[in-house]
């Protein structure tokens, strides 16, 4: 059996120390040998103790300090420790570089980023927080954000503690509008992102003004053109033959242009007009029947079967013009895209959330990839079919905007070959009785 070198020394000293006593030696030479062995053992223990102290001091020293001189297994141990410390130092150096690069990347962003703890106190922010919010680092670290950005809706947004977005004026430049986004993190922390959307809002307002102004300017000449076409159609010599076909085509396209301008004006009104504080109670079932009567010629020409499920006691407090836009566009859309002899189902009923208006057709349906874009302006699933039916591509966009004015949401479900279902969910807050509310 071979003993490790670390144990051979003390065991040897111990054997030398107990050997004389084991042999019964009591003379002064044996006693001297015992004392010598004892002193050697003390020296051996003291030396190892000194190496342990060196190791402790070395570990407490900075990382770039070379290991102390040693011999034997202690030299090997110090060498292993030195390699380990160099690896740790390199890893920390790489981590510091990564953090510095990340900090530089965050500071280069035009958006302001803020890290908040569960109490809403600021832990960290990038350089843009000074430009957009007027914060100063590190002086503002630990401050409550809602104390520095004073806005009633912003304070409620912070206290809500959920993901979402909000637009507020900049605390350092009120003419600027900031879009605030909240991203909840583990342990109750959250990341806040502030983006300057003033330019985007300005461009959006310019677009709205342009569409509204152009639509207003086009309405008069198109009306004049339509009147002259009707006059020519009634003029002798122009109401038969090739000239009549040309005039009919001109009349159809003029009517389509009038519908397009009318829809653009409706969208402009929905986007710019403030919602009145008090609304009139509207019996939606009556409005649905009235709309079907106005569209009776189109539905009868295709021999469509229309099934109704209407609650005649269910009123909604809203602007009649907005509800008319919702009802007429959805019903007209169903009539246009439902094949002859097929069925259309229309319902207006209560549900746990409030009320539900449904228009269900049995047309060709819509592929799933088109559904997210159906409410975009001028978006058409089938360009040729839409033009053939006289559609403007604005109907569903009008429905979406009109519904949003009353916190309602438009839901669209469709499958190719199985028809489409359009649902408008109205919240309870907008339902009312059949008399004008106080």
C-alpha cells in the first residue's frame, strides 16, 4: 500500500515518536528523539499553516496578483488556483464588455427606456430619458416615476400594472406627444418605453385633412357630371343604340364615384368628429328592418332568403348615423357576396357582455390570410369581384371605426366555401331604455 505524499510526512513523524515508547526505551536518547520528533511535527504543521494563510491572502488580493512561491503539492495547488482565477477574470472581462456594448446600444436608441421595480421606482434608464422625459442619472435613480411625469392618465396606467400603450404629452416639451408602452417583467419589475410619435400624428392628421378636403372638392363636380349624364340619357337620340350603352356605363361609374366620395367623407367624420356626451336611444331592430326595406330590390333580384332574430326591446344609446353605417355596410356586404337563392341570417340579441349584432352570409367565404386585413382601407380579397359588385373597399373600415366610437369591437369569422360571419359586440355601458336618458 502506497500512502499519499501529504500523509507520509505526519505518519512518519508519528511512528518515530511512538517507536521508542513502544520498545520500552526510557533513556535520555529516546527522550531526545521524542522531543525532536515533536518539534519536527510542530514545524511541519506550522509550515502547512503558513501555506494556508498565503492562500487566503492571495484569494483576497486583486485578480491580477501572481500566486506566492511554494513547493510540492502547494505549488501545484497555487497553479490550479491561478488558472481558475485567470479564467474567472477573462469571463468577467467579457461580461463587462457585453454590458458596455448593451449600454451603448441602449443609449443610441431614440426611444427612452426605463426599468422600474415593483413599487414604480426607477432602477435604470438610457440616455434618451433625459431628452424626452428630462430625467438625470444617477440623481433620479430610486425616484418614483409618476412623481416626475405628472399626468392623471399616466398615473392610472402605472398603477394598472399590465402591458399596454398610452399617449401623453412630453413633460419637457408639451408640444411633443409620447407613446408609452409597458412590458411587465418577473418579480414585479417592468420595462417602460417612450417613443416620440409627434411626427407620425402630424402626418396622420395631414392625411385625414387631405382625404376630407379632396372628398369635399370632388363631391360637387361629380354631382354635376351625374346630372348631365341623366339629362343626356333622357335626350332624344341618346337613349338608344351605342350612345345609350356609353351613357349607362358612365352613369354606373359616376354612381360608384359618388359612393366612394360619400364613404371617404364618412370615414373623415368618424376620425375627426368628437363623440357627443349624450346619445339618443336607437331601436336597432327597427333600423335593421328599415335597411332591409331600402335594399329590398337587391335582395329580391337574387332571391335571397333572409332570416331575422331581433330583440324589439333592446335599445342602444348612440348616434343614429353611426349605427346606420354599421348596419347598412354589413347587410349590403352580405347581399353583394351571397349567391342567388342562398341564405342570410341577421340577429340582434342580448348576451352576457351586452348586446350582439350578427350578419351571417352563405357566400364563398374568405381565406384565413385575408382576415386580419379586411378592415384596412381599400383592401379587397378579390379585386375583380369587388369591382364587379361596385364595392369601394371602405365598408368594413367604416364599420370598425364607427363601432370603436362606442367601445364595440368587430369580429370576423370565415372559411372558404362556408360563408362569413360578422359580429359587432356592444358593451353594456351603451345599452339603454327606450327613452332619452338624463
